[in-house]
């Protein structure tokens, strides 16, 4: 072993530092949607990524205080709708109260083959069956087996540094 001692931090690291750093990480804007006994629900999320192609799995990080999280835990089905720049108002609507059916007032929505709400004009939507749900801090990490998807041409809506961007 080499005797390298890292320099001491210039100041203590905290939650605000972490949040500021994460704002520099550009991410696709998605709507995670579920359908349960209370009806449709969903939320805006940027922490979504591919895990495996065979079998196809996605990973989504969802705040555990979101009402959609409780529905996801119960019904074990969800959709990930990847947004285009023209969907920015939807992203904003799904990011603020009230939760539930009110969030679906705009946009053309249909049900995927397994029964999850999908945005017809999404850049791509994936319908998933929950295969694992872990809780880490304030969020749940949902792994979903992709059972169907639909996509069309268009540009991507990204979120970085506290603003929406088109790519």
C-alpha cells in the first residue's frame, strides 16, 4: 500500500452540497405512472436508467412520500414515459400537488397492455412489472421488468441545473 493521505475537506460536506452537485447531472425527464384502486397517479422523475437488456429491466428512484409510490408498492405495475420538450408543462404538473387524477388533465393518455397509464405522444414509454423494491433513505429503488414499450421520433426533454432543456 502506498501511504497517500487525501487532503482534508475545505468545509464539511452536507445535503445541500450533494443537491447542488446533482443539479449538474443532466437527465431525461420522465413521468412514472401507476393505476390502482384510487385511479391514476404519477410523478416526475429524472432518476431512471437501463439495468439489463436480457431480460429488459429499468431502475427508477421514487420519493417514498409520493402517493404514487404507495400505489406502485401495492399494484406492482408502472409505466415510464420519457418526455419531449413540448411536454414541459406536464412535467411541471406532475411535480407539484395535487397528486392523483388531476395530473392527467392534459395530454392524450391511454392504458398500456398491462394497464398502466401511458402518454401517447411520449418519446418512448415502457410498461414494467415490479421485480424488486428497495428503500434507501428518502427514496425507493424500483426495478421493473419491461413488458412492452412504444416510441416515436422527437427531441428529448432534459433537466439540468434547475432548468428544462431540449436535446
